[in-house]
């Protein structure tokens, strides 16, 4: 993807003395008292900010946090806890400025945090007047928030239209590179794992991938719908019978290209959806009317693992069973370990996928872990993200 990279501007000495506006993703979870409970996004945003400071820039950083009402600032919407945590990580005090759209006083070598950008009226609708005000604050706009790359808002898109220079920060650039490597110029075979409770939420992804991948592994409730489409009984398992035609169309589209959607040959069932429910391994042809399918069976898991180990590129979105329950985690665990052992370039994304990666300790064995839930899914759907489009246009 042809975009200006902030790292290149820094290396070329074009940042010293400049006013740099960084749109980060600092939307972190907090408890009822406002304490940050998980700070991955704060830690991930520090390198870009430090890069700007090291290059001699006057640095402003902003983000959204939660779901504030535009034009109505409440203490719960404040980025103050984020600034405090970032200050601890960077060993400096970071002042937080409210009502900043009309002007910011910041000198080279200084860093200020601009209060929750979604409080500004017109942010979500990408109001042009607001975007121009933001652009007027800086010489260089840096988009480093992949989690918001699928939204055309004033602080993500509008400012990039009007800022003197608009570029991609290191986080966003890394996502672009990983996506290009996995989907635009993949090493074959390209295997995609798409799992989740519902086909309906992932249908466009399945259709888009069916035109490109060599193997489309489905899991979770999605696999149940595909089993029904293949003529198998699934008992009282979660499925969407009204989407059987769509599932069959995906199977046929893959078949027409000489590719496949592997249907489970064995499954792990229970009579109730509970962590302590007795688990039974059955052939996929033997599922009883009162069975719930909660995982793929060991035979299926091994067959899929063998395919993954031969892959050139792997895209992973979603665990293949109820991996939160010990009795129904084997499928996801085997798949995770196969991805870890494969020499393929792998890219993984989605909240449950990240939880599985953490549970099985394979973070350093996955080629790239995407942090942008909705943005990652839209890329898999084959959509061009607004952030990518505007940055390419500005380059």
C-alpha cells in the first residue's frame, strides 16, 4: 500500500520542530472506579509518540474512550486515567487539555493529550468544519489507530484530508503490511479459519474469502450450519437453518475453484451448555436429537492441523469450539498449536481469537496479531478501509 510512513519522515529529518497530531487508539477497558483494567492499547501507542518526541516534534495525541455524548463532557469520558498510565510508561507528566479544537499550546519536545475526541460535536459524522479546525492544529497528521480505520470520522478521516501532511504511524503501517502480505499477495496455500456463533455475522467474510482462499475452515456455530448444509444432523446445536442456501453457495464456490470447506467428521457433544457437562466424542453422522455440538472432534482437529502445517499463509478469526470450557477446548487448542508450529505467515484477529492466543501462550508464534476488531473483519470482507483510502490518496 502506497502511503507516507511517519517513520520515514522521522528518518528523513522532516519532523523536527513540527506540530504533530497523533490519532491513537487508547480506548481501554476500565472498572467502575475508572481504573484501567487492561493497558495493551496504551503500551502499543507509546512507540509512535516516543518516535515523534525523539524527532524533536511538538506532540499532541488524542483518542476516543467509551461512548460519550457529543457536546456533553462527563468526568467518566476523560482521558486523564489514560494520560496517567501513559505517563508512568514514558516517565513523564502528560497534561490533558479540554476544549482544544480552537488552539493548542505545545512546544517541540513537549507532549500533551487532547481530551476525548468523540466529545467534539460533529466527530462521528466527520463534520468538515471540525476536521479543518483539527487540521489547522498541526503540520503533520499521524493515523496510528487501526481499531478506528474502518470509520470515517473527523479525527480519523477529515483531518487527513486537510492536514498539510497525512501519514501512517507504525501501528497502522504494520497492520497494512500484514494485511497486504496475507490477502493481497499471499504465499499459497492460503488457509482461512472463520469461526463464531453465527453465519449471518460472517457471511460477507465467508463469501469474500471463498473467492480467494485454498481452504476455508469453519468452526463454532458457523460449522453447525455448514454441517446442516452438507446433510448432517446437528441435534439442538446452535445454527441458522434459514442460511443453508448461503452456506451451500460458499461450498459450491470453493468447489468450483478446486478448493474446499472441510466438514467435521467427528464432534464433541454435550446434553447441556455448561462447563461441567459430560463431553462425548461422536462421529458427525451419529449426533442425537438432544445433542449440542460444542467442539470439533480429535480426528477433525488433527486433519485440520495437518492442513495448517502445510499452509503458506493462515488467516485466523475465531475459536472453533467453546474453548472457555476445558472439556470443549481441544479443537481450538490443536488449531492454535498447529498455527504456532506452521512455517506459514499467520495473521490473527478478533477478541475471542486473541483470548485463545493468550490462553495457549502462542503470541510470539503468530506472524501478526491484529488489534482492530471491526476493522480487521471489514478487511476480511474485502472492503477498503476509509483510513487506508485517504492516506493512499494523500500520498
